[in-house]
């Protein structure tokens, strides 16, 4: 069969909503795009554990500590599901991780912001996981089978993340004056970076929407962002707090909220590595990898010895 | 085919220098890959849920427990090293599975029976 024929079959599957599976023929660019996107998604889950991990030992109660531990452990699992999905495309785990540590691969910029107070843990669950869920729900219908299956699993676990975050803020919003201020302050600092998570405006793209045509992505950045704003603008009323945007207003005609412009200079700055915690995050990942070297070696040696013993017996 | 993908989607940050070169190499400390099967409750089949790396079967089972059964998703785990799985090739799918398509008489709905006995 010629490449043209194979491509035709591939496009037909996409057209008919038939998932692409690891051993199916696929265009190189489809493979590469998926490798890049899924591995970046995996890195985001893993690096995303760091800002929250910061508060595990300082959670205000044992209950909050147990919840936060469970949430962060979930994120490790999400990273693993996604690394495994990446591997089905023919790249090794080690290569993927090397790309993260060398700075070649990216992860979501949101995790380059610091967690300054306990309220940040609430804001992250509500806003950051909330934004991630918008994207991930869409991705349960992505065209690459292993990615879609990982997303179904992840989405089942995510809703607890957003709910526990909102609940943290809800308690603070009903607390003392200081607690209320802390709640508002965290919302002020996380709101804009959360909006940035959806990426640049659709009109910024001068290139063809190949990812849309291949149904890797099924909604545009602006579409997802708008859905997110509409959801949060309603939910915040329950907290009695304010979103830090004077342009935020219900638009009766469009049946959507209007909102102000994102500071794109800040956005690109953080993407390029100049965010408040970029260096700290990568250093932490590299350190964990290097200091785990002896464990990986010991486990491999032990397994080898045991196999030999079993073969001899 | 040479398509440049530069659109910056959420969860996909293009980088001109990167883009995943697919050169697979096995390194010394790469733990083998294992496929994980979970029985969600007594009476049901084990079902494939995903894969993970582990040095040996024991570790694969322990990791599978942590990764795939944190919310009571399982009562039993099977692990098998991925390299021992043999599979049909996608190219063979037609030859293997299409012959079943025109044998509709293998399904109960093929037989039109009077109402009185249609519960059969
Ligand atoms: Fe996650
Ligand atoms: Fe999450």
C-alpha cells in the first residue's frame, strides 16, 4: 500500500470518529504532535505536584493534610497514565524525562507561580484544576486511543480536586476578616495565570489548525477560556468574593461573560522561563531524578539477581 | 508530508527546536514495561487498564496497586511483561474479522418468529 493510501485510510478513521491505536499507521506529524502534547501534559501533572507539595507539611488540620496528600498522589498517577500513553508512540520514558530536565520540553506555565498562603491551595484546586478539567473533558474525545483512555481515567479523579479546592475557599470566605482577605488575595493572584493556561488567542495562530483537523483538539483556546470564565463568574458568587477584573460583565446578547485582556507579556515571559519559579521547579525535578538513581539501580540489580536464582532453581 | 504545527494549544506548547524526535533507545536502567489487568469485583474478568515500568513482577504489582486501585477499583491484579504479549497486526484486521460481517444468521435477531414464541 502506498503512503497516500495509508493516509487516506487514516483520515477516513478520523472522519468517522474511529480512534487511532498505537500500531495503526499514522502520519509522522500526527505522531510527533501527540508525543509533544501528551508528554507536556504528563510533565505538567508531575511538576504540578510541587507547588501543592509545598503545603502538605503545613496544612492547617490533619483532615486537610490527608486530602492534599491524596490529591497530589492523584497527580502523580495522572503523570504516569500520560507517560505510558506517550510511550505507545515509540518514545522511551527516559527520553521524555530527559527532555523535561534539559528544558527542551515544556509544561504548563501555571506551575511556575509560588504558593504563598494556605488559600493558594484552595485557589489552585478551584481555578487551576478547574481550567485543566475544561481541557481534559474535551480530550476524552481526542482521536488517539491511549490518550483518550488516559483522559477518561483522569477526569473521573479530577472532580474531587476542584471540589476540595472550592471547599477550602468556602471555609475561608466564611471565616475571620484575615481569612476572608487571604481568600480574596489568593483569587487575585491565581485568576489571570489560570486564564493564561488556555494559551494565546485563536486569532494569533497564522498556521493551519492541524490539531483540530486531526481531532487531537476539539475546541479552540478561546472557546475553552470562555466556558471557564462563564463557569467561574457564577461560582464566585457563592464565595462572596470578586474576580480581579473590572471588565468582567454578563453580556446578555452573547449569553456569555465579557472579560478583560490578559497580560500577554507576562504570559510569554513565563513560557520563556522567566516566571517566578521556573528554575526552582526544574531544579527540584532534576534533584529528585538524580537522587533516585541509586534506587533505580538497586531495584534493577535485585531483579536481575532474583531472575538468575529462579533460573538456576 | 511535512506539516509544521505551530499553533499553541492549551496543553501543547510548540517549540521549534523540539517536537519529539522518535529515536527509541533502551538504556541500562530502564525497567521493563508491564501491562496491568484488574478484576474490579469477584465474578468479572480481569480487564486491561494500562501499563507501567517496574524492575520485577512484585514491584509491578505493588505499583499497579498504588496507581490503579486507589479508589477500590480492584480486588485482583494481573501483571504481564509487555514483550510477552502477542497481538494481531492492524493490517490483518480485514482478513481476520471481516468474514464475520456477512454471517448475520449467527445472531438471534436473524430469525423472525411469531409473537407467541418470540421470547425464545
Ligand atoms: Fe491532574
Ligand atoms: Fe488535578
